[in-house]
C-alpha cells in the first residue's frame, strides 16, 4: 500500500530512469527548478513525497492513496512540487517538467 506521506522513487521502466530533480533551474521556459530522468539508483535527488492535493501537506498523513486520487508530489530534498508546463523542454523538445512552490504552495493538477 502507498499512503499519503510516503516517500517514493518513480521509475520509467521503458528507459530505466528515475524522476530526479536538483537545485538547477531551467535557463528558458518557466525558469523553475529542472526535473529530469536519471539512471543512478543511489541518487538522493530522486525521492518524492506523496501529499494530498490541498495546501496542507500533513492533512492526509497515513491515509491510503486510492486509484485516481489527485495528489501532490513534493521533491524531498528541495520541498518543491512537481509541476508541468506547455514550454518546450530544452533537451527532449517535449513539454517541460519542473519543481515549483514550497511547503504546500504551488499549482494543483492531475498527474495521469
């Protein structure tokens, strides 16, 4: 079971990379903290905490996350929330993914 407050690593099994972030901002687009994929399984920048969608990150601690539930993923090291934009990523040319906000402040949205 995965519960609110759990700290996880997310892996893309097709490419063998984990969702990663560190204190480097994009030079264009959103100019927010960059989020990338990384192969290093021991990397400390790949931990994300599952939080409730509301701004009170402690309101659901211990509750089981249900299929389809809207959640907020918070980067454990920086405290910033996973975020996406319609800006072009500088590497893949797909949409940019970033980390933004701090301690429950940031845009809400669905991760599908």
